[in-house]
């Protein structure tokens, strides 16, 4: 809650430090806090410390006050809003004159995912933003009465795009904020309130229109098998959801030599790597040996050096050999581990991947 | 004493009102009062109940209208139950359904009552699905059993609306029979869901199939949805090694799409509605194409697994079948062999679509090639719709499928030169993606691609080094330079993969990598470490540098795993080797530095 040095403010050109005091809670260490304009005083057992900031906001201030006071003077910005609804996998523009018209999702490799023909409105104030929000809300699909029918879910995404030009360094930055209204949230609240334990998984869908969902649920959890069931919803929020989900990095269990009798495939790969190292070293030795035979100056010296190299490499080979041996000893053990893991995995798949 | 006609007419009027409220008006209820129509309907139903009960009291026990009145009362309780469930008054709903059951107890299988009975059991199924799927299953299976019995006896049911029709002259048998079938289809559909919820996937899939079959027979389906659902179901069968069934479902899907295509061609007026339909058709056809491609990919992959697991003795010891109807059923299973015999679609002939590719496990390169070509054709087809410019994510996924296809074919290829060629094709496909897309927006795809490229270059490297080792002659400088080039390429891509986790501002790697990426991240580091050891050079300085780089990378993995125990479990094998290398390599470095 209490912030840093005041000196920082003056030294670093682009940094402004503000402080906002939250409402008092249990003050365990009995520190009295008073503030005045941009100076805050902390008094504890008759010792007073003062700190200076660019501005201090007390506990009566709101987010909007802060925003207006801090952000607005620094940046000149263009704020654009879009508002769309996804209902039964159909996308509609809530801010258009023809909100019933269905729009399509497109992608461009350089741009990412976007909705074609979605209208963006420039607003110049927070009031403008809320006005757009209200306007769009009026156009939302009226609550479907088929509350049992999970196919009639309506999500709404209100997007605020900020393009701001920083006056101090002339850089333009883009920011995007998605406000998402998830469908069915009211219903969930109501159910929780009444205490009925609604197990979504067990709830029967009445309409045959969602047979597809029932079938998809059977397929193993991997998204690779039914790619086209990615809803428009997740597609639109793709870049906001972060790029950390690695879809398919399946273990390549294959061996490079399929004729190998050994069944412990993973171990074999590593074996081969060690063998490779060995192989390369052997190769080097071979090459060096050849060089000794071919004439040249200071052959003897070279021979000496090379003898040493050969010795070293031989030692290394020994070392690798012992590692090799070690691994070979571990191998059967690992084989056991592997089959245990495989069994375990199979039973997990049966549990998870169905239903 | 006979019941007055007025009484029946009155009931008919009320019934019609209820139906209208429930089926039409409820759709127009305002958001603030979503149950308005339902509550109104409920009021009327309560009134009807009172009336009917009254009539029953005055009617003689063996009167001609007795069964009819009983049925009507049962129907009213049924509707009351349904409305209560819809309006989330579950326990009230249960009470009504119980009363319904009580009322119709002795007459369940009579023509006047059968539709109410079946509906009631369906409703019980829905009711209990939320609390106890097991109980739900019992009710639904009861409905299933009753339906079969009723059909076997070839009786004609009475439609519920006819029941309330006061002066009916002829009964609507057609409607009644159609409703009978509809109710049963729903019973099967609900059972499919219950089995899914109870994790009995195969049983659920059988019911899904039957539902699809029935939709087909009744002519009650949307062709696009049906085709897509059949294709989706095929994906499930494939995973269970039921390639025969999977292929059949894909064939059916294509068949229905072709039929729909003909229908569209008949439309002469080209307006917005037509365009929308055409667009959907093209879109979903591309999706079915992707399913066909997945079929080929998985068939090759499973065939490979099968060969690896039964190296020498495949014909003798391997009982794995690609036909689910031959699946060995254990005694504990809830599925019967009989259940698995009818996973085909009656009434449509899809053999021409099935003929394009095999459903048997692959043994030879020749056969593998055929499957490969077929699947490749399907990916090309899918890319007609999913282009890089319009739907890049899907396009990329299809390209990844194509690379997987090459990889699966590789396994069957003995000749290393050809293997290398196939790898090269993969490289081209993957590098093409990197060229075309913005890694900022397609980060998770680019990561996959980098990792795959790292691995593929390493695979080619292995092939080339093997070749060198096996040859007797001295390796040419070109050959060695190629080797080094491959090493570098592999390292480059693994490095790109790793660097993509850097913080954009500081340029530094975070201390902890997100869990779902941890394993490949560490593996990439590990591979780079090993790769640094594969440079071929006589230059001691270069060797030293490489060995140091190698050590650095082994150490990173080792340290990371020491810091985060869970990570150690993910890459246990690699960790072991890293630890060894961290011990060994300093010796080598010392020797190299000394000389």
C-alpha cells in the first residue's frame, strides 16, 4: 500500500507515481495516516514520516477519477468499441442497424482472427463507452425460454480498442480489452442459490440439435481429432487467451530402426545419442590416424599430440562405455516403468476421454 | 351415466390452450418473465385435473370412457410434471410424474396410454439425469423395453391430442405412429447421453449410431448436421480401432452430403438464402474432408503401433482387429456382441464411398502409400475451403496433419534416402508456415512448428550420420558440412521455440515455464545440448565452444529440474542423462582447453 521513494519521480522522466489509499481496515500496527494534496504522513507512536507523490487519491476516489486525472493528460488516444453477440454459434453485431444479420469470422495470417464487417464506433468519453454498451444490450437476443436447451447460449463480447499516442515519446501503442458476458451465468447463480446440485455433466439435453455435442464428448479429449468443433467464441478470444496452450506435441514413440527388437523405445533414442557421440569420436580417431600416415612437417610432434588426443578420446570412450553400460543396466528397469505408465495411461484415458 | 359432450369439449379447449402456450407462446415470453406462459399453462392443467378427477368419480368403474379418462388424467399429470421440471421445480415435477405413474399403472401398455407411458419414462429419465444417472438409465431402459414390446405386438397407439379431441371421427394413426417413433428416438438419445455421463463410451456410441440411423429412416434430419455427426462419430470409432465402422460412417457422411449437393443444385433462385446454404455446405464438406484425412493418419499410426508391439509374431499373436464387430467382449461388459453387429446404416448404399481406402491394418509400404495418397487428397480438398488468407488457424492445422501424414508414412519406408526425402517435404511444409504467419498472433502454432522442425532436422541428421558410418569410404567435406548444417538448423529451430517464451520486455526467460509447455521446453533444451555434441570438426577451439554450449544446456535442464521437482518427473530420462553429462563434459572441456 505504501509506495516508494519520491526521488524516483523526479529522476525518471516517463514515470509518474500516484498513490491511492484504500479504505481503512483493521489497523494492526496503529499507524495514523493523513494526507493532503500530494503529501502523505504516517504517524506511528509519535514518529511521523512524510512522503511526497505526484498526487494522492484518498479512499473516496473512484477508478474514473484516477483515470481522468492520470491517464488522460498523458496520452492522446482514439478509443473504438465493438460489441458482438454469439448465439447458437451465429455472430451478430449488436451495434449495427441490422443486428439480426449474421457475420462471419475470418483470419488473416498477418492480422489474426477478426469478424468481417463488424462496426467499430469511436468514442471520446467514458459516457460514450457506456452509451454504446447500453445501445448494444437492447439488441441482444431475448432470453430464450428453452432453458433446458444448452444449445441456446448467448455470449456477448464488448471490445474496447485503444490506440494511444504518447505525447512524450511519440510512440503509438495499441491496447485491447475484451469484456465478456458469458451465457448461462444467471442460471448458474440461481441454481447455486437454491442449493440444487446441478451436475452439468449428467444433465440431459432435450434437443436432438445437440447430438453433435454428445458425440464429440465421446471422442478422446485431444482437440486434434475434432478441430471443427472449436466454437466461434474461443476462436475470437484466441489471442487473448494466451499462446501457451501447446496443442499437439505428441511423443514420438517411433524408433528410427523399426526392426529393433527392443520394446523400450524412449530409452533407445538416448542410447543412440550416446552411440552417436561414440561414433563421432571414433570417426575423429580414424581421421587422425589417416593423417599420421600422410606425410608432413613435424609429423613426429603432431604424432605425439595426436597420440595424446587418441588416449583422451579412448578414455572418453571408456567413460561413455560405462555410461552406456549403466544405461543398459537401467534399461529393463525402465521397461517395467514404461509398461506400468502405459497401463496407467490407458486407464486414465478410459476415465477421462469418455463422456 | 354418460359424460356430457360439453365436458369433453371443454377439456379439448383447455388442452389446446395448454399446447399453444407451451409450444408457441413460451417462445415469446419476455426475459424478465421467462416462465410466464408455462405458469399460465400450469393453471389450466390444474383446472383440467380437477375436472377429469370429477368425471372419473361419476363414471362407472367399467364404463367405456374409463380408460380414456385415466389416460387423460395421466397426460395432465405428465404435462404438469414437464412444466415443473422446465420451471426448475424439480421435486414438484417428481411428484406429478409419480402421480402420473400411479394413475396409469394398470393400463400402461394400452393404445390410449402407451404414448403417455413412454413419455413419462423419458421424463423420469430426464429428471434423474441430474441427480443419479444410474436411476435415469433404469427408467429409460424401461421405456426402451416397452417400446420394443409394443412394436412387436404391432398395435396402433392413440395420439395424445386425439385423446383430448372431443368428437373425433377417425384417429390420426399416422401422427400417432410418428410420435411413437419420435419418443423412442428421444429415449435412445437420452440413453446415449446417460451412458456418456456414466463413462460407458462404447455403449453411448452405439446409441448415438442408432439415433442417427433412426433420423435417417424417419427422414427427420438436417443433412449438414447429420453428415457432420456421422463424421464425428467416425472419429470415436477410429480411436477404438473400429476402422471398418469409422470408414462406413465417413462414407455415409459423404453420401448424405452428395445428396444434399444435388438438392442445392436443383434450386434455381440464387439469393442470399441460397448463398448461405452453399457456404455452409462448403464449410462442412471441408470438415468432413478433414475427418477423412484423420482416418488415414490414424490408420497408419495404429498400424505402426501394432507392428511395433508385435515385432516378429504378428500373424500369430496379434488378435487386434480393425472391426468392432469382432471385438472380444468380457463377461462384465454391459455391451453384447449383438450390439456391435449393427453399426452400419440400413437404407443407404455407401459402398462406392467405402471403396476408396482400406480399413485393414497396414503391413507394407505399398499399402501405406495408398492410404497416404488418399488422406493427402482429402487434406488438399479441405484446403480449398480453409485457405491461409481466410482461415489461417485451420489451414495451419491441416498442414500439421499433412506433416503428420508424412511422418506416419516414413515408418513403413525402409530406404533411408527416401526417408530423408519425406522428412524434407515435412520441412518445406513447416517452414512455409513460418514464412507466412505472424508469430505474435499464431504463437502456439509457431511453437509447434519450431519444435517439429527441430526434431525433423535432427531426424534427417540421424539418417545422414548413419549413412556416413555405414559407408567405408572417407567422408567428404561436403558430407561433413551438410551434417553440420543440419545440426545448426535443428538447433536454430529448437532455440526459436525456447526463445518464444522470453518476456517481451526484458528479453529474459522466466524462472518457471507454464506447466503445459514445460516438458517440450525442457526437451528442446536437452536436444540442443545433445546437438552441440554432434558438430563435426577438427578445430579444437570450435570443439571447445560446442562442448561448453552443450554443457551449459545440460546444466540448465539439470538445474531447472532440481528447482522444480515436478518437472523432473516429466523428463526423468533426460534428467538422468543431463546429470551424467554435467559430470562428464567438464573433463572433456579441461582436456580440450589444455591442449
